[in-house]
């Protein structure tokens, strides 16, 4: 995974992304990212762009999941 995370301007509602919940350490590799569709892009944050998924999970976007 790249250290280059997408910015808020690169993200749109409906995109499928991997996030790390806001209450977890963004740099940790021990956690399992959550995959889902963006409901709302909250904005840029020092730890990366924050978004709320349609399933209600909120966290920092790690990457956009490519279309299969």
C-alpha cells in the first residue's frame, strides 16, 4: 500500500474505498481496513481524508478500491 492517500478533492460519493476507523491508529498494520462505498467525504485531516461510508463507518481513507 502506498503512503500516497487520496485527497478529499479526488474522492466522490459512491466510490468504493478502504478506510481505517478514526479511533484506530492510521499507521498501524495490525488492523483490518473496512471496505465500503463513500456516503460523505468529510474533509482532509492530518491523518488523511476522512469519509463516512454508506454503512455508517467513519474513518481515514487508505485507498480507492479499483473496479473489478
